[in-house]
């Protein structure tokens, strides 16, 4: 099968590799559409990794994947069914396969409805991660929120908190076009951290108390400290940001202790059950609750994959989510 793999910093090469073979309990998925996650670019594509990290496994970095099952060794998922498939993941090795390829085998399978296009349904994967965060913060209709970072995860969180009845959602980002999308998805207040005094604005909006819940999805090593300054006494911080070892975080420990803040990480790939929230997001989308496909700003084909990663890494051309067609 054909595949792309990362062979150096911001460098993809096209390769031909053997087709994967599904093991017991797995399916073989013919990949139709994938999308780029911020973690793909921030942790793998942009930085200069140690020399032994190259080349990546074929298909990486990419873990938002949808297509059709063409071989099955799992009786619950027959051939012909459409699905989102999550790559195999271990804490020690990370992901060992990815979506920049024609085929992928795996056991973490989320069935998709027959209607619609898999380019739209694959957006339930990142949105499902945001849905998982809502289960950490609990009841929404008595809470105020700040969502720091309005990439796909932050925007999904903004949309979900609003639809769950949040008292108020305040969106923070550095890009006005992303803040415009946040407003359309339900943010009552939007703040550009390059221009606005975020702390002053949030305190003014909350009578000096801070918000009940801060969702930190900026990718900034110091984002956790901004969250600590914005959350109320005994409030909750939901952490999405994956910070590399090259960007150490020094958390303001005494402020955390003094305010008695609960800090909860959300890690989709390594979660105890990474399938459940994505499966539930597919169900919510199917029932018309919210369609995360409205985050798609660009649709490209196989030959444009390297350019798509450059665009996503640079936040160029108003990009939020890119739907990539793998099949010709």
C-alpha cells in the first residue's frame, strides 16, 4: 500500500509498504478520509526530534481516521461497515500506525451511520475528546467557562459547553478568525490574548471571582498558569495541552494549593476507554445535536498532504480543520 511517513523535521516522504494484516479482534479499514490534529503537528511535525525518531512508522503522524471495513476478524464489525478507527497505542511506544496510508488494522472501532460522507464523520473523533472533558466537569448549566485556545478541541469544547447549557462561555485565542467561529458556536465573550487583558476581562465578567471551569487547550507551556489565574476558588481546570519535554512547565504550586483547584488531564489516546466518548459523539451528531463537520475549513487530496501539514502548523489561510481524502 502507499503511505506517507515523517523522515525529518517538517519532511514527508511517500513510500510503498506491505498491507497490514488484522489480528484476532481487529478489522482492516480501507481509509477514506483523515484529518490533522494539533498534537500531530505540535509534537511530531514541527519540532526537530531526536535522530532515532526518524523515520516514523508509515502513516504517522495522523490518528483521526475514517473509512470502510474490508476485512474483519471481529464478529461485531462486519465487512462493509463504515467506521472511525483509532490506531493502536501504548504508553511506552505511543502510536505504531497512522492514517496517512491506504489501509490500517486495529481493534478500537467506532461504527458510523451509512448516510453522509466519512470526511464529515471523522470530525467526531476530536469532538469526542471534548465530550470526554464534559464528563470531567459534570453538570454544565450552573457553570461559567473559559476555554483557552480555539483550535479544533477548544472550539468543540466551546460548542459542547454551550449546548449543555453553560451559564457563560468565554473563548480565548490569538487568532480573530478562530474567535469568530467560537462566537458562532456559542461563546458569549471572545478575547484575543495579544490585545486584551484576559485576566481583567474575566474578573470583570465574574465579579472578581473567576470562572467555575477553565479548559486549557492552547498548547502553551504556561497555559496551566493562565488557567490558575482565571479559575475561582475550588474550581476545575481541564487540561488538554500536550507539552513537549523541550518546553518545561513550572506550575505556580502555591496558587494551586491556596485556591484548592482540581486539575484534570484529558488524554484521548491513552484513556481507559478512548472509544466511548467518540461513539457517543457519533450518536449525538446522528441525532442532530451538533455536527462538528462545521469546523472543516479545507478539503484536500493525497498529493496535498505535505502542504496541508504546513498550513496547519502555521495556522495559515484561516485553517481550523482539514479533511484529507486518502482514496483517489
